[in-house]
């Protein structure tokens, strides 16, 4: 039973059909992780007991595998009567896992803003919230755009983890074909090539945007 | 089953987790050194080929890569144990990431280092081994520690190709005990116990290698 190229080619349309689920999971997880990561970083900067707790939580998230988090959410939430679809759980898991990394990105982005900006805001008697929203956040966005783009690619490459929760994204669809036909090599190879191509395309797009931002920053 | 029994049950998988990590390093370290240096010294088509090989291992989703190699190699007539395939895939994926740190470390050295070597009449390989690599590897050592943590966390994937690591043990225990909160918390804690000390060692290294960084703190 060798590698059947015709069969491999015939699985392409079905697997590509699941690209929407892959991209949806990527984008929503990235947004969720950004929102959560930014919140974590603000709480961490606030200091005190909440700051310390979040600092530990970030370290904890970064020291544990994403697969363990996905299992945790997938099996623990129903135990407490929370029943959500596998896709939702998967997006929550990826958001939580990557928030630990994005918090560090936001930290670096805020640290890179000159201290005078904050002092100027204080001398204008802006509140802490207004300083954050109108002075810090807009300047931070340019600093974090490039690393955020890199994490977008990382999250894309983590979406096939959702196949383990039976989410019908590209790898999940490949496994569906495999279990129907008892042929694993062909659909998985197709999924592998498609994921590599998608990751390279998105990485290229991120690089282009990064160069544009750099160019506009120099002006 | 008490919380303690669950912990002990999961720790029975620690051996496999560490074995895959160690075996993975056997692939990762040589790959990172050889390909990182190759990308630094080569030009033209050779460099394109080297970059393509690195990008294959680095830009592919590691979940998909593991399944592809696990199912495709036997079809091609190559039979490897699940342990070897896992170590190969996880190791070369990590090696791909680490190779970029090796290359970046070499590129960031001032040209004067190489020129001084040339002025002393050293050959190019001697300059590389005696002058450039030692400095680049020390400067990049915190990144290598992060790569190691990523490798340990990625070993959770081997539970999907029948190896009885900690993640696999957690799933086994959850088949006989309905206590997802205790089981999956214990799994997360077990990984934290392995990875967090490595992360702390990495921070200590970072403080030694880059003493000027990390002093600033805003807001």
C-alpha cells in the first residue's frame, strides 16, 4: 500500500474547504489573546496583590503546554455545567495560552515608550485611564505590531491542536477522511503542505506590513 | 483516588516526557548549530537551500508534522518507533527555531571580531570556531533556554502517537476516575514543576548575559 497520489489530490478540495474554520480560529484566538494579554499586562503594572497574582499566572501559563490547557478547559468546564462547542473551547484555550506570551509583548511595547510621555500626561493632569487610552496605547501599537504579527503566525500553527477536540478545521477534516477511508498518509500529507503554505503566506504578509510600518515610522 | 494518587499516576509519565526531550535535543542541537552556521556563511543557491530546509521545520505546524511523519514514513517503507519519530520531529522543529538564534547571534557580532581574527592570520573556520561561535552562543543562551522549554511543552504531543508521557497518563486516569478538575490541574502543575525551574535558570542567565537590560520599568 504505497502513497496514492491520485487519492491525495482528490482530498485537496475537502481539506481546503475547512480553511475558513482554521482562519476563523486563528483570528478570534489572536483577538482574544491580545485582549486578555493586554488586560494581564495592565493589571501586572498596577502592582499590589492582583499584580503579583497575574505575574504568577503569566509564568504559569508560559510553563505549561497548550495541549494540557485545551484538555483542562474541555473536560473541566462541563464538570461545572458549562457546555460550549468544541470550537469555542478551542478558541478560549488558544486565547488563554497565547495571552501569557502577548502580555510580554505589550510589556516590551510599553517599556519602549519614552518616560517623558507619561510625565507629560501627568503634568496635564490626565487620569491614569486617559493616559493609558490616549497616550500609551496608540504609541504602543506601533511597537507591538511586528511581534504581534509573529504571534499571529504562531497561533495559526497552533490551530491544528483543535483537531484533537474534534473541531473540523483543516487537520480535523484530514482525519475525518482518514477514518472514512483507512488511509492516513495522503490526507495528512495534504494537510501538512496546506498548513505550511498558509503559514508562509501569512508570515510574508506580516513582514510586508511590518516594513510599511517601519517606513512610515521613519518619516 | 486522592489528589496525591493522581499526582503519582501522572508522574509515572515523567520518564517518557524527559526521554523524548533528551532524545529530541540529540536532533535539535546539531541541527541548530549546523544550519544556523550554514545560513550565516553560505550565499546564493546554497543559502536558499539551507533556508528552505530550516523553513520547512520551523514554519510547519508541529502537530501536523508529527502526524505526517508518524503515518507517512511507514507507507514509504521506513519503520521507526513512535519514540524516534517524535524525537525527530519535535527535535528538528525546535532545532529550526534555535538555528535562527544561532544565525542572529553570529550576525549581531561587530565586524571587528572577524577582522581581528583575519589580521592574526587565522583561517575562516578557525575564526568561526574560536572567535565568533563562542560569543554568539553565550549571547543567545537565554533564547536557547526558551527553545528548551518549548521542546518540553511540545512533548505533550507524543501522547497522541501512543507514548505514555504525563499527558497520556492523565487521559488514562480520567478513563477510570471522573475527576477532571483534579486530574488536569495535576497535569498542568506537573509541567509547571518541570518547566518553571528551567525558566528561572533562563532569567538568571539573561541577567548575567545582558546585565543592562530589564532595569527599566514604567507606569
